[in-house]
């Protein structure tokens, strides 16, 4: 069904692998369109509870937007490219009510770093390298990198990475808070899956509420505290909140239905 993605769903966890290893999984037009469809599938398929995005091969997660597609672009083409990518993929991942995490297996540069940052959180293999090298091409990030890098690692560190185009290794990314865990390359997917299995055992609507409220911090059109109050209140009307409280009182494991 996809020419540039491999999709595997197991235990309600969908693993999306970007599969252009000969081009270090660079994000060309097809990858962006296919990622958009795959994220729609994650959100809409009731058999899927959460997802992992990773890259094919041992070298790269994603080495950026496909630079070979830049040659023909002018100002309006550049804006359209950024807008389409943000709408189809990056914003959709960020606002997905189901958790989507990045398992970063090597270079995460430019659009690759931006893709990882649009995910709800990131796990890195010890060979991961992060950077926004667009300045080397006379450009800036266009898939939300200037915004999410500041959100995740703070303005000073983000400014330095953006303006120098320097890469940081996995240990530095961990120290900066860009990634939550660094593991060996062999352990990367196992670690990502074990965290998602734990999240999948929780009430799905509560998990979705966490994502929505935490995202509201960075949405100027919303008052995050009001979003939290509203979601907190609405969850009391769910069967899962009743099941959670009943299970606690009855000293048993909750059996959540997602309703
Ligand atoms: N777009 C298109 N093709 C890319 C790419 C990108 N962002 N990144 C890597 N590739 C391709 C290379 O052109 C090469 O293809 P070829 O074998 O047909 O020549 C292949 O992937 C392997 O890359 P190569 O540069 O030979 O590997 P390397 O180990 O020497 O260097 C990097 C790895 C990641 C340091 C280097 O590929 C690089 O700097 N990539 C661009 C990163 C970037 O600027 N990203 C932001 C884009 S906005």
C-alpha cells in the first residue's frame, strides 16, 4: 500500500518505519503524503492504540527534507511545501489523541529532527544525532522546528543549534531534555514498545486528555488551565473513570473500555 513506509501493528501498537535507507530516509513528497495517510490510519483505526515512528537501516532516523526537491522552489513553493507538511503530518502527529512517539535510530536532521519533535516524546538509540542544519543551505526549518526546539530545550540552546547548524549526540539530547531515554540500538524498539504498552493499559480518553491539555501550554488561542478543568470534568462522565475508581476501591486491576 505504501512505497516509502513499512507498517506493522502488534499489540495495538503501530510501528511506522520510513523506508528510504539509500537516501537516509529523507522526507520527499511521497513520504510526506504517505506519512499523512499513516497518521490518519493510526488516529481512526480502533485496533491501534498508539504508534512509533522510526527509520529504516542502522544509520538514520530521517536526514531531513529531501534536498533534491528544493531546486525548483521559489517563495510561494517553499511556503506551500512547509504548510502542506505541517498540515498533513507534523501538526497532526502533535495533536493526535493517541500517543505517537519517535524511536530515533541515527541521524535526525532538519525535517527528521522536526518529525521527532512533533511526536509526543522521543527515545533515542546511542548513535542518534540531532540537528537543524538548514542554515547551511541558506534556509531555516519549515516543519515547526524553530517553534518546537525552543519549546523542548529552551531558547538559548535552540538559538545556538538553529544558528550554528551543529549536531548534538544522544547524550547531549538527553541532557537537554530533547529525548527521554537513550538505549542501545538493539533495545530501541523494545524500549519504545514497553512504554507504549504501559500507556495502552491506561484509560484511552484520559491519555487523550493528557495530550490535549499539555499541548494547550503552547497554543496561544487557548487557556491551558481552562482546557485542563474542562477535560478533567468531562472525564467524570466516562465509563472508564467510574471503572478506575471502582477498581481502586475493590483492589483489582481496572479494565478500561475507552468509553
Ligand atoms: N535529502 C536528500 N538526499 C539526502 C539527504 C537529504 N536531506 N540526506 C542524505 N541524502 C542522500 C545523499 O545524497 C546520499 O545519496 P547518494 O548516495 O545518492 O549520493 C545518501 O543519502 C547518503 O548520504 P551521504 O551524504 O552519502 O552520507 P554521509 O554518511 O556521508 O553523511 C549526513 C550523512 C546526514 C551528514 C549527510 O547526508 C547530510 O548532511 N545530509 C543532509 C542533512 C541536511 O542538511 N538536512 C536538512 C535538510 S533541510
